[in-house]
C-alpha cells in the first residue's frame, strides 16, 4: 500500500514540477524581468543614482506642482513600524529635525514604506548609523536610520512591507528608535503629511511635491549634539528659567554655562531645550 501511495504522490509531484508549475514560473519570471528592466532603465533610477553617499541629487530645478502618486492599483504602501511617534518633524530647540522618531525594541523589523529600489545601505558616520535609503517610483526617497542590522543591498528591488532592516540605536542615538525621513530630491519633507502616524495609513493616495514641503525655513543652527550632552549632566529648560536661576541651582555660574554650551548671556532659551550644567 505504502509504495502505491508513494508512487501516486510522486506522479502528482512530477506533474506539478514538469507541468503547471513550470507555466507559473515562466509567467512570474516574465513579470520579474519586465520589472527589473523598468528599474534598470527608468530615469528615476538612473539619473542622480549614487549608491555610496546619502544626498545624491544635482541642483536641478524641479516643479513643486508635480503630482506624486503614492499608491495605485499595483503599488501598495506600509508604515515602517506600527509604533507611536515620539518626536515630530520640524524645529527642535535650536536645530531642525528632518524626520520622525519612532521608539522601538532593538531587533524589531522595519519595512519599506513603498515599492522601490535600494539606493544606499550601509553604516553612515554622519549620525544616521546603519542607514537604508530607498528610492521610489514617484521619485520620493525614504530614509531608515539607526538600524541594528541592514537586510538589503544597494540596487535591490523591494516591495512595500518588505523587511529592510532591524531597529536599533546605531549612530547618533541614545535609545533604540527608527529615525524615518521622506525626501524629494534630497529635500526633507514632513512624513506626517504623507502618513497618519496614529492610524498608520496614507493621508492621500496622491499629493503634490509642494504640498509636502514645510513653509517655515529650516534652522541654520547645528543639529543637537547628543554626544556632547551625554558627557555631562543635562538640564531641560522649563518655563520661567533663566541662565542665572539654572546656574544658582546647579552650583555653577552664568559664564560657565555660556562657555560650556556655546551660549551668550542674551541667548533666548526655549522650553524643552537641553543644556549641560557641568
Ligand atoms: Zn530623529
């Protein structure tokens, strides 16, 4: 009995292997080849395509009224990790935060937001840590920073929802989180104009480049230097604080606070701004 079933099973298997499944494989292969050809030849993926640097665009003028399809009948989306955003895009004390921060546990999977092609996938010493940049069909790029592990390679085609790395705290980061950016021709856009970061869905299926741009000018100040802050005791400015009050409470002087933090006596302190008191 056993051998008869074994024979039948093997016969069915061989029909599948040499019959129907072969047809399916050919069709899949055709789709894959067409897709590969598109990614290989489309101007979006050939012009200003540099795999070993973060910002890769030339200073060409572009149309802010250009429409961007975010999804269509065959291209989907996914939120990189469905967890609560802790820090929004925009002005942050004396710096400008060019993405959103999503706290997570080290090792949690991060997925591609849209279909696209990996342009950059390596450690970045500028603060991003392990960084993956994916360029999408509409020309947008998404940045996934501070990863503990990178799971893709440059020039690899990825689908929305595909795991591209694991969350971590590499680079300028003090707790595991994803720093997620959306850029158009290197210009950082507000990801929360694209995604509803509470429902983890798209706000619109299509948008305009100009719609995504922030109206206020980016700060000319430097990014908050987390490494500098980590070397001493940090104080977070509260309402009503002055440098002399902080100095008195911390057993230091105004001039020492100024020298340490690169401030002047007349510097305007912002609530939430962090300074070192020693
Ligand atoms: Zn961030």
